C-alpha cells in the first residue's frame, strides 16, 4: 500500500480527521526537550547540532545512533515549506581523529499521512564512535540547497540495538486491566493492540511489532499517527505476527490533559527509552523476529511502507 493510500484510509474517521487538522497547525520547528524522568514535566532540547547552509533547516528524527548499520531519518524545511523532492544526497563525515569509513547515500522521501509532513530515510554504516556530520544536498528543479547535522555515534546504547534480544516486558493488557482508557491515550484505540504482553508474544515464535507511543500527547515534528499505522499493518497480516502498542504513560486515564500527572510506564523504562538524553515522549517502533531478536528499530514516525518492508524480512521463510 502506498503512503498516499494510507493517508486516504486514515482520514476516514472523525478522530483521525482531527489529527490531520492538528498536524496542519503544528509548526515544523525543533522540539524543546529536557532529560526524561519517571514523571515528565517539560519537553527537552534537541541534542544534535543542525545548520542550514543554504536556507534549508534539517530536523533529525534519529537521535540515537550506534556503531554499525543505522537507519537515519530527518525532515527538511525551507522558509517557505517542507521539502518534498523524491531524493536528496547525504554524506557522512567523521569529525574525530583518525580514519573512518565515510559514505555518500541517497535518502528517499517518505510522505506521512495527511500529506503535511514527511521524512527522508537512508542507512549509514558508522564504523567508529564519536562526532559525525551529515552533509545534505538538495539538487532538484523544485528545491535546491544544503544543510548539515552533527550527531554523536556511540559504541552502544541503552535502547535495544539491532541483533539484540530486548527485555521481555509484561506490559499491561486489556484482559488484565479491563478498560482501554487505562491502557492508552488514543481516542479511538484498536483493542487488538492490547491483547498480549511482549513476553508472551515472543513465546509464540511469531514475529512481533511493538510501538511505544503516546497518541494524544506526542507533538514534536517527528511524531506521527504511529498506532494508526500499526493497526493498518496488522490488518494486512492477521495471524502472521503479533502487534502491540505500549503507551508511554502508565496512567493515561488520570492525566486529563495535564502531563504533570503522568508517570512513565515500566516497559518504556525497561527498554531504555526514557533514559535517552533529551527524550520527552517521542515514539519508538521495534520489529522482532521469531526468536525475539530486534531486526529493525524506528525512532520517530515510521511509514506503513517502512514497517511493511521490515516485517516482510522476518516473515520470509528461513
């Protein structure tokens, strides 16, 4: 299914239409941030250093980068609008001492639902930790310019990495809690996403897709309707995999629009998400294979096409 078709399908419900209106109203400015605690208060300050060398402003979605093959995603804006050309060129430059394997890649554009935002996505192999710079070049009849983003690549991190087995968390389920408002901030939740724990899902020996997100409260430029997209992926693969949404907040029914009342759910802490410097409540998505090993992870919004591709890799027979 194309991202355009995804947009049309999501807009079919009133709540999702409201989400589209809110997305239109959300400016593409960098999200404010502070170090996350078990009781969130204010959004944090974005850690990566970005510069607009040609009237283009990059917004990095993937702030957690480790040594190895890594998904890199970012948004690009100009003073007039979001940049939506099909591809841009990205080069990695190591800023530390000594040699490093630098690359030049093409990053393809992925339009998000509602057509308001979209991200460029590619993969880089970072062969050593340290400070790196991503040089972005746009050369298209509709847009031209350059931008740079500096990022820190670490040897390893607290968030489960590709190839690792993540914590077998016992997230809350509908069968135990009994009421959807106690499980999610989603205004029209899909009950199917709250039927099984991560631990039990891995025990089924089926692939599993897990989304950590707060549908009602994630408002940074890298947020999108991730749980809606997860539901669409589920509908295309009924019985083939497990699909789980873990709400960022442990007490969604008590928040009542005031995030100072919110406490972070235990799985969010178990998986190291809340310990990310500058993290507030941005979403994370993980795809696990039949053995419960992470095969792909997505920081920020991931489109249906991206999730479909990642799931197909673990559904394919060995």
